[in-house]
């Protein structure tokens, strides 16, 4: 049974002793604190989005179009009344939440991905590990509980296959293929600082450790600065894949026995093609607004995609979740689970492991509380009858 809301009692009891929370309890508060304390380049990389950042704003604003319809006289708020656990792509989670695959966490903490892996294991929720990690697949996988591997498909099929096989061998429970990033979007915050972390050798740990990648290098990257520069330039030539097509999902099926989710889908025709090609799930996402400015808000795309492929594949949601009621709204619109991104990354940069744990516990406690106060004891009870248009 869920006990996430107990975080609230911990805070109030600590308050009796004059101890107040060290960190903000809202996503907006964490962002403000991060802006104050993080290196400007690190903050810009996490917070920044494409162009005028209209889509990033729209992702959050889209939740304003819906209102929950709480039910009463059900006893759902009683201690022990709720079970928030779900099974998604064969993975059992204590709540329908996974951490989104944010890359280059080494900008925020020297053990970035490993810290997130440890905290998600403790809380019983899922982690999606980015290809663009500062920690290798093997290191992060050893620290994680229930986790999925996210593939940025390089333009070398043997390297892509190596990444997938490493993920499966390291214990990943699913493969998440991100398809909305064949190249990086126009991101003014990074551009104004002239900062792309990969060109400094950050966020390419999985490449540097990969046998297929290393076989392309004239010398091991750790041998000298020149060898590392050569490795970085080799990465530049391999990142992104403009030729990726739905048929490649069928090829991926030949490489792994794990469930496959395709992330970065907002058009129903694309969702249909992905499922036709063998995907077990689609993740409705616009990359947090980081790729195409002016694109549809992810939540606005969710209902149509659920209607299009929801009877054949699981549908997950990413982009714009900032609180517990947002999780409820996304699930009421048909998502099986949500991916949660920037707020816990801010927590990581502010306070390391404690910051990640704090940010995730705040979301989960908020969700747990909102579920009980809305008369719901399990996520299965969330459907269109629980929401109305604002």
C-alpha cells in the first residue's frame, strides 16, 4: 500500500522541532533555487528549450485545460487505502512514474546517473537511462532497481546494436527509442554561452566505453588529450540518424527480446506506424519543448494517440508534468505512466542525492494525496470521468 504521502507528516513533525525543509517543495521553487546556485551553463542546459520556448511553456499550460472531478464519501484518503502500483511493459512500479532520460547529468553531480538510479530503486519507481549519460550503462544499471534503457540511435547500426545489447545485459527491462532527435534543436540558451557539453567530452561515457566505438579510434581516448579530441570528433560524426524509419523498429526487434517503446511521438499517424512496425508502447512527448518550438503541447496530443493505438500498445506520457494532479490528469486521459524530468534534475544539481530524493518524494506525495482526496485508491480508477474541460 502507498505511503508516499507520509512525507507530509515528516515535514510537519520536523516543523514542531523548528526544522523546515531545506529545499523548495514545488517544481517552480526548485527551478528558482537551481537558477541561483547552479553554474550558468549547467542551468541553461537543463532549463533551456527550443527557440522562443513556447512549446515548453505550452506543455505546462496544457494541464490548465483540464480540471479534476474529485469523488467523495469513498474512504480513499484513509491510511493504507491506496495502492498506486502499476505494471508497465512488464515492469512493476510502486507508482506510475519514471524519471525521464535526461542526459549529461555529470554537469549537475559527479555521480549523476548513479545517484538517480539509487534513489529510484529506493522509492520503487522507474528510471530511464539516457544514452547521453555521464555514467556508463553498466555502472548505472548496477545501481538501479527497475530501469529502462533509452537509445539515441547513432548512424552506425553496429554501434546501435551494441548499445541495445549492453542495456539488456546490464538488466534493463525495456528499450526506449527516442525518435524526435535526429539532430539537436535550436537552443538559444546553450548557443548564447557557446556551450555544448558533448564537445567537452561530457555525456559520451557510453560511447567511450563501447567496444564498437573504440574500434573506430586510432588510440584509446584515455591515452592523451589528442586521443580524446579524436574520440569527440568521432562522436560528432555518429550522433543522430537522419535515415531512421519505422522499419528500423522491426530491426530493433531482432536485436532484443525486451519490450520496445518509441519516445517523441505527437502525431497519430506516426504512432500507428510505430506500433505497426512492432513497438509495444509509444511515449507521447515533444522532448520537453527542446526540439521544435511552436509544436503541439504533449498533453494536447495524448488523447488522439490513445484513441489511435491505445487498444494495441501501451501509451505513456512525457513533457510538462509538474505536480501530482498533472500525473492524475495524464492517466485520466489514457496514459499508463508518466515520465518526470526537469524538477528532479534541479534537485540533483542543488543537493545531490538528497535533492533528487526530495524532488521525487514531493511529486509522489502530492500524487498520493491527490488520489486519496479525489476518491481513488488505484491508478486503474483514473479515466475520463475523473476530469472535465476547464
